[in-house]
């Protein structure tokens, strides 16, 4: 029989079967155009990276080994990047060369201006080289990082994806329509993946949906075999002639993905403990203990260590090292579990991306930055003289004679100019700088996320309640009550719950406004769903409408299935959060309590050591008594105040280091707990910054003042 007649017969009987099933046709769309449009709208980060690769990354075509090219190509395919492997590699090389050449030119220009290559800024050039190497590492690994980010976000929607397909195929065994149904109701990026399955068929890459789907599933081969097994079970259900057996296979596919996610996350909770401990010890504990040695070390070897060296170590090297370690931990996290709410769909999303919170926070924090810079302003600018003030004051002049004639800011004469500030006043004023930085981000992040977080909590509470309501809906529909009547009955039995209002709105639209069930729920102007932006509620109602077209019994089974599976997902989620709670809480308490506490005490010790050296003038005593004391005179010369790292700079470096560590570790903990969740990361970073910096400033202020008073009393008694 000619192929044309076969197609005509298939179309004829397909139309007859469709009319008997009475399901709504899947919207006929141009998937090629829709895929590209959807991708550009929902993945701006990818588009930016693509533009850089196609411009700067296309200047020179570098030869990439086949092994590396295959590896990069896999990452590019997962992240849906439309570029070649050599373009990604070229971009990283060009970034390295660009930064390196610019740094070299600036360094040579400085040496030529000063007229001697002995004035070549070696330290600046070293920092440029370190920055260039870091950028090369970061850009070279960016495709892998994007792929992992994509995988984490997409994998958090695996269970809902299988759920939607299973629910649809219970009453309509059509794989193509089930995938289309899932792509319409899933969130980015898994919805984009499913659209690409259709896209590859539309552009002729594959001839059938099954071929395209099997090719897509290979992406998950090394990361989520349970996802692949679930789809294979779904595909095999199409060949099962017995309807009850077909439904059992579909049920099994959902159980497979649930069990797989649980087992992998259980293994992850055990494996991640050791890497997280290493990060904490190497990134927080050891640097903090090293800080405790700095005040005394700088007094003894001040010729070899300056504040700029400490800044490079603690504000560049250590944070980069911690970032590298946490970046490796992120790759360990399996998929299938985590927050799946799409932030971009929320009506409040424009407020999240707005820059107004940053502007307002900057205006509030600006006075703190000015106060923190006052010691330098008084000493190195003519502003104090213009307003009739001295460059510095003693405690006696300020009415605090009990602390002696020490200077408030504490600049001292050195051989080549001024050194300092070493005074306690400068140290206390300097605390405003890290406080202002942390306050800036804390306030901005709070203003950006406070309403979104409240909405998310309301939605979660509503979804928890809605799970029971779904069971009631399914139970009543199973008893033969049509959809138009069940909403009033369920609303009566849901008194006191958040879901009551939803059902009352639907019932009002049906009874008073004369709407059908679909319009009563999804009408863009008066539909009940616009007041409850929940994907679970929207999808459940879509399933209700879709399945009720085949019969109330089918609709009842579908709703009760959703209720049961959502209940299982919630159990697994709660169990995994319990297992992760110990790791997350330990790291959080260390990050926001122990590290700020130790750092604050270190600042107080630095202030005390400085005050003792200033009052005793040990180096001066060493010079005066060198002849009589022999070798002891040379030893006492070691303790030279001028060569010490000023506590003012040390405190600023420590404060900025804490801010950096909180940023990095908070992002890691959120990724471990919730996957790729921008809203949670931003919100918790703001909260942790507030807690950590307040404890640090409070401890530093208290220890500085108390130890300074103690040293003043003791040394005053010795002097007396």
C-alpha cells in the first residue's frame, strides 16, 4: 500500500479516536520560532556569553584537542549555547592576554614616567597576573559552570515533569501531547529543554519525537539515570495493550524518579560533609588564626610585611581559594531536588531586578564611609584647616585626660614621612567602613527580596493546604459531582484555611458571573488563579479541566494521583532538609558567629599591642640602652611601632574579608540546600551579612575599648 494511503488511514482513525477521547488539542505552534524566542527571553545570561564568544572569542581560531572539544561541546549543549568549543576557549585566552597586556603597559608606563626601571611596580604587576590567571580560570570554566547551573535548576523540576506527563498519559496515551502539556506548565529551564525536543524535529534534525527525546535524555546519562529510566518506562507504556498494566507502568515511572532522587541526595549528604569541613577550616579557621598572629608579627618583622601584603592575602588570595573549593563542591550536588519556583514569573520580579534599592542603600551608608575615612582626611587633606580644626587631637584636648596625652588618630613621624594611624580613635572610626559595606548589601538585598520572600512563604503554605483540598476535589468528583458544583462544597469544608478563598472565588465566578469552570479559574481579568500565583494550583486545575473532558472518574483519579505524589514529594523534601540541616546550620553558625567573634578579638589585640608599644617606646629604649644592654638592645629594636601594620588598615581588611566569605559560603549553602535559587541566595546573604558584621563590629569595639583601658591602667601604674 502506498505511504500516502497509510498516512490518510492514520489521520482518519486518529481524528476518530481524538473525537472519542474529547481532549483539547495541543496548541499548534511554530516550535522553531517559539524555542528561539523563549530561550532569548528566559536566558539573557547565556545570550551575553554567546555575544562575547562570537565577538572577542572569534578573533583567532585556536586549535582545540578532540578530548577537550568533546568535553566543552557537552557543556555547551546542556546550557543551550549556540557557539563552537574553540570560541569559548579563545574567549578565555583573549581575556587573559587582554588583562595581562594592559597591566604590563601600565607598569612600563609608570616606570618610564619615573625615569627608572627600578621603579617598576612589581606588586601591581603581580596582582594583574593573578587577576589574569583567575579570569582565565573563570572564563574557561564558564560553560561548565553554566551547564551545572542549568542542570541544577532543570533537575529540580524532574519530578514535576514526570508527574505532568504521567497524569496526562493516564487518560490520553499520547507521548507527543504529554510532552507538549508538560512544556506548557513546567518552568524554565526544563520547559525550554522540552521545547527543544520539538525544535529538533521542526528543523529536521530528527524525524520523530521519540528520537529527539531519546537524544535529549543522553544529556542526563552521567547525572540522572533515574530520569532516563522513568522516560523509558513511559515510552514502554505506549506498547502495553492492557489499560490497567499501562497505568501501573506509568505509576512505576514516577516512583523510579522519586526513589532515585532520594537515594542520590542521601549519598550527597554524606559525601559533602568532608569537603565543607575543608572549606571551613582552610577558608575561615586557619585565616582567622593567622590574623591573631599578625599584630605581633608585624611589630617584629615590619620590614617585610605591610598592610598591602595582608590585603592581597586576605582580600584576594584566600577568597579566590575559597571560591575555587566551593565551586568544586557545587559540581558534587546531584539534581532532582531543590527550589523550582521561577523567579522571573513573579509579578514582583521587576522590583527584584531594580537598582533603586542599591541607590537608597548607598545614600544611607555614605555617612559611614565618610566617617571611616576621617583619619586620612584629617591628616592628608587641607579640609581640617579650612574649617578651623587641627589635624589631630590628644585625649586630654578631647576631655579624656585619664587616657593620657596619646593622640586620637595616632599618626607618627617616620624616616620618609608619616606612618599610621595607630590611635584607637582612628581604629574605631575605621570600623564604619566594613560596617557600611555590609549594611549597603544587607539593606539593598532586604528591600529587593522582602516582598518576594513573603509571597513565596504564602504560596508554600497555600500549596501545603491545597494538597488536602485536591484529595477532597478528587473524592467528590469520584462520587459523580460535576466540577461546576464541587467548588462550593470544598469551600465549605475548608473554612479557616487559605484555600477557602480560592474555592469561593471560583464558585462566585461560576454562580454569579455565569462563567464556565475553565474561565472561572483562568480568566485573565477575573479568574481566581490571578490571586494565587502557584504552579501547583494552576497545573492541578489544568489537569482537572483536561481530564474531566473524558469523564468525572478519570478526573477524580488524576486529582487524587497528584495529591498523593505531591504528598510523597513533600515527605522526601522534609526528610532531605532534615539530613542537610546539621551541615547547613554548623557552617552558618561558624560563618556568622565564630569567625566574626574571633576576628573582633584579633582587632582588640592589635589595638592593645599598638598601645603598649606606643606607651613603652621599646625601640627607643633599645637605642638608648644598646651599649649597656648588649644583645638585648638589638632585640628591643625589633619592636618598632613605625614598622607595624596600623590597626586601622588591619581592621578594614578583616571586615572586608568577612563580607567576602559570607557572600561565598552563603551562596554555597543555598545551592546545597535548595539548588539554583537566586531569591533565597540574595535574601540569606543579606541576613547573614547583617548578623555577621554586627557581631564583628560589636566584638571589635568592645575588645578594643576594654583592652585599651586595661593597658592604659597597667602601664599607668607602672609609670607611677
